[in-house]
C-alpha cells in the first residue's frame, strides 16, 4: 500500500503531488482540461452555466483534487479509483462528464442560487452503476486530454497564461460563504474563485495592429475633427475570451437609468445593461503598453500621449500616465442599450482622464453599434473582436440596442497629469 501511494503521488500517469504543490500546477492544468472537455461534450449545459456565472472551477475543483473522495459515496469512489490506478486521469474526466450529463436537465432549468444549492446536495444522491455505465459510453479518449494538456502547457510557457504561486494561507477560509458550504472539503467557493483568477491573465505580445483615424469623419457630426481612433487586432480572440471570463468571475450588476422628460411626469429609459468592475493593474498596464507601442512613430502618438487639445497646443502641458486601474466590463443582452451620453472624467490624485479606451470583446451579435452623435447626425462604428476605440471624452456616443445575442465591451480611461 505504501509503495502504491508513492507511485500515485510521484509517477505518471498520476502525479497527484502536483495537485498540492505551491504552484498547484496540475490543479490549474486539470481545471483547464475539464473546462475544455465540458464545453466540447456538453455545450448547451456549459453555455447555460456560463450565463448564470456558475463556472466549472466553483464545483469541480474538489472533485478533481480529491478524485471524488471528498463527498461522493464510497461505492462510486472505489470504482473510479480501480480504473484510475489502471488508466490514469481519463476515468476522472469521464466520471466528471457523466455526473454532469446525469443532471443536465435539472441544471438547465435552474438559476444561480438554485444551481449551487442543487450541486451541494448532489453527491449523496448519485447512483454508482448508472454513472459508471454512462461514463463508459462517453467517446472521450486520451488524445482529447493530451491535446488540451499540450495547449495549456504551450500557453503557460509562452506567458499567455500565468500559473503563479498561491500562498497556503489563501486556503484558510470560513466554513460557509453566502450560504454555500462544501463542508467535506477545505476548498470552498471563495477559494476556488481565487484559484481560477490566477489562471487567466493578459500577456503583452507583438501584434500587427492597424489604426484608422475617424477624426475627419466626425467633422460633419460634431463640427470639427476630434480624437477618435479605431485600432484593429489589438487583442486576439483568445485574449478577449479570457477577459470575458475574467469579468464573469465578478458580480455583474444592473445599470438601469431613467431620465425625466422635459414635459410631464413620466420618464424615459436611458440605460439598460449590466456592468462588472474589475481592478487589475497588471491587465491595464499591459493594455496601455500595447496601445502605446501600436501608436509609436505614427502621427497619433503625440496626440494620444499629451492630449494637446486640452492644453490648447502646449504638448508639454499634459502627459499620459497610464490607464485607470478599474476596468468596466459591460454586457448588453438582447434589447439592451445605453442612450447617447458623454463619459465622465475620472480623477485620481493629481491625474484626470481625457480619453476613453473601449475594447470590443466579441462581435457575434446583431445590432449593438457604437455610434458617435451630433444633433441628428451620427457615425456608426462596427464592433469587431479585439479592436479598440480611443476617443475624446467630450464626444457624445451611444451604445445602440442589441437585437440578437450578447455584446461584451470593456472600457477604461487614459489618465493625464501635468509634469
């Protein structure tokens, strides 16, 4: 028994020791593979849980880290471990998929709180024979696992995913969080979210970025040329997907605003969307560097770095210091919009914003144009995944109604200070 334990902890195809190292390398890799397999084999359920902001790391981490021993019946655990000792991790992923497939209908009809409550009581109700029979029919093979594992390792080596050391004291947490407690495991909901956030971070890389000057097109709209640049291919689709997941790891809140009409007592809706605010200096620093590099050597570099229209031509009067550390992730569902408005200036110490940076994180939706307004005239900007819109905060813009699908954008402010 002792030497079996030694082999399981240290040798292929098990290496369970890496689940509990300070870097938790195998935990990160297993979560990445589990997420990809879940999306591949159960796409409808995966999308529903994503929409409800119930991410696989919330409930699967303890399944994987304990190979189901934490809360599941011993009859299931014994069967899984028998196969695990023979075949390695493939039975773990097959069992995970079978457990989810078994309750796909129940989860698909529930919302956030109901899903978490259901998952809390689910392990004690499973039927071992039916789960193992279902697992054996799932067409998962070693090649699927190896492909995702290789992709994860390549992303880690290239720096696109950073797996950082997690201090052990991060796991000293209360037994119950928001009414949800996985009492048989030390890994609680809050811990799992923290672990998950360490996996996805934006990494600076060199990209072929094109710049379109929208300023001349604004002359008939606002009366004169103003700073408005559309930078294409700033972020890759994978980076945009990572940012969307980063945002979904936080709480989205409704942004519902109404304005009284000039006449009468009724009001009109001017904003209907959802927003999540994330403070992440590392991400905004990478974004600012990428924008600065993209504009370096162009006619727009000095304008972007010094906002000369503010100081009336004295380019030395202001200097860009970076982006506001707070990223606003905004989600527009079907029928949602933000009426014409101007962004408020953000102040931080002796710094103040003059330029808005807006990232288009996806374009698989209908409608949802970003439109600059002036009287009855307008200039539409078509969202494309990974493109960035930089514009003077004095310009009035509208986020038009989304007809079908969901639109995700992230915005921040370019901060300036006097020398």
